[in-house]
């Protein structure tokens, strides 16, 4: 029996790196993509350029004859006041976080239909709530969330498209304060393994009835009412 095949963008660090390792441990063949240096087998593409998205699509079609899972994980953030954020920076974030997932999903749809037909868009709780000076990032994550349910309808029933929206995930394994954990209703800050476990399930045959959905995984923070005393 052949190993299922996954394509993960933004695979060299953070959640993408942990997810790649998790899927490989479960027998997946993982095609890794990043805009920076990663493991030797990493394909280097800058997804802020639509032409490089098209080049990536062409290379994937040369490398494999089908695709079981596409994880649109690559993302960038520019923390600038909306009054100071340049149009070039706005477009850089927009192209990387929103346009690239659209182009990759559209371009690889025929290959996904040949396989298990799973697309996971890594959105964020910032699609629902914000800190100051994150307009471009929040706008793209909100757009990606809407794109998720739109493409689930357009590409179904064979292709299932879902969104995973992480909250605070400690990808750097940094020293955290007790209050950092205690403010979460779940009692701790999230770990990359939490996200990887959910995606592993959504990519499995058992999740065949799930599409167009958002899975917020944030330890309950978006459900917590906070008032200043």
C-alpha cells in the first residue's frame, strides 16, 4: 500500500515543522515547501509571488501523480500602524497569506481529486480578534477563513476543505510564566503537537464528513470574557 502524500507550505519552522514530523512518523510522504532554508529536501519558493506559486504547482505535478493533503500553512506578519503600513507590505502579506492558498488549492485540485482530497487552511484566532497594528495579518486570516467555506462548496464533494485556527502556540519552547498558562481556560499555553494531532485526524479517512468547518484550538481563550478591574 502506497504512503499518502502531503504538501505542507511553511514547513521549516513552527507548526509546519512539527506537522511535517508528525505526518512522517505516521507513514506519510511529505513534500516540504518554504521560502527559506530548511532540511535538504525542502523546495524553496517565495509564495508572495504568484508566478512562483505556478512554478510550484508545475513541480508538484512532475513529482507525484496525486496528492492526498494540502496544508496552506505559510504566512507572514507585518506589525505596523495602519497609518504607516505601506501598500507594498500590505500586498506582500496578502499574496503570501491569502492569494497563495487560493492559487495552490485551485491549481492542485485535479491532483487532490486523484487522492484523498484534503485541504487544511491554517487560519488564526486573529480572524476573530486582534491586537493593535495587525491589520494586514488579521485581514488575510479572515479572508482565508471565508475562502475555506467557499472552496469547500465549490470543490466538493471529493475535496474537503477545512480551517484550523490556532491561538497562542508555543513553537519556540520558551520559558513561560505561570500567568501565561493560567489565563487559558484549558490551563496551559498550546503546543504544536495540539495542532498536529487535529490535522492528522482531519487528514484521515475518518474525517470524510467534515468540510467547510473552522476548528478553533486556543485553550478556550476566544470564549473567555475579560474585563479590566
